[in-house]
């Protein structure tokens, strides 16, 4: 049998081009690569509470029971309900919150949103499924979003090493801030707060003895802590 002819070797990229043409192509490729979107940073720094426009945030959440704000809520619900099926999935809430409320880009709002959804579901007798928010629950969702955004920025401020947990030392270091946010550090008898006892007995701790945002939020809500005194009286 006749031997099969060998395949011709592949031409090298740029073969047959003049040197100037090759340089032009290389420059174009470099520009295209530079124009490609860069990967996001692995971990964003926590948001400085002093840089959060709390008044603007509150204004973007129409929670009052006035005819005007009821109308605004109905319009806002439509913006959240991207598939127009009359209720909001958890995914729709997460994606709409940043677009509609314009939170700082660095702010990882997921824990606050999840907590707000759970709180809204727990306080209503809606017939909507557990994994969706219906119109009857929407006002409560907005109320709790404002509350848990506030608590989550508190938590981020206290979390010095940004591991999304609070240690006893971080809690102790933040006592002055917690006092500014409404924590009573003296009892009715005038005795100072036992910080170690408070941390070890009033929080649900994980296996490492640290506190997650969910546990902190439950504790802080019971203490009525608030970063701002000008929150609307809804």
C-alpha cells in the first residue's frame, strides 16, 4: 500500500505577514485584552456607616400607610416583580434591592436581605408560599430591609478582621460604639454591664465560640439598637 502523505505543518500565527502588520495585530490584541472586564476583588471592605446616606435609604423604602406611599409601594412592587407573576421570589428580591435602593457597591447585602425576608414571612398570615413574598408582605419586607441593613452595617463595623463573625474581643472593643447605638451599659441598680456574661449567655455562638450576623441581629433587635436616631416612625 502507498504511504499516506504527511499532513502539512500548521502555519505559525502571523506567517506571511509583514513585520509592521504583525505589530499592528499584536497592538490590537493587547487593546482587546485590556478592554476585557477585570475580575472583581475577592473581598470588599466593609461599608463605613458614616458614608451611608441613611435618609436617602429610608426615602427609597415607602413604608408609611398613607395613600401616597401605598401607591409608591405598588409601583415599587412592580419593579421588583420582573416576571410579572404577582409575587416575588427570593432571587427577585436580591437582584432588585441593589438596583432600586442603590446600596453602596461594596456592601454585601445578602445576610440583611435574607433576614428581612424571614422576618416579613414570620409576621404575616399571607397565603403566599414560604419562598416568595406576596403583596400583603411587601410593606413589612421594606420595613425589615431598613432595619437589617442598619444592623448589618453595625455588624460589619464591629467585625475587625472581616471574617463575618464576632469574637468576644471584637464585642468588647465595640462596646463604646454599641453604647452610641443605644445599648444600655448600666443596669437599673447602676452596675455596669458584664460584657463577658452578655456575650457568652445572650448570643447563640457557633462551634468556635463566635457570633454570626443572624445571632447578632436577634440580640440587637431585642435591645432596639439603631445607628441613626432619625429613622422614620412607622
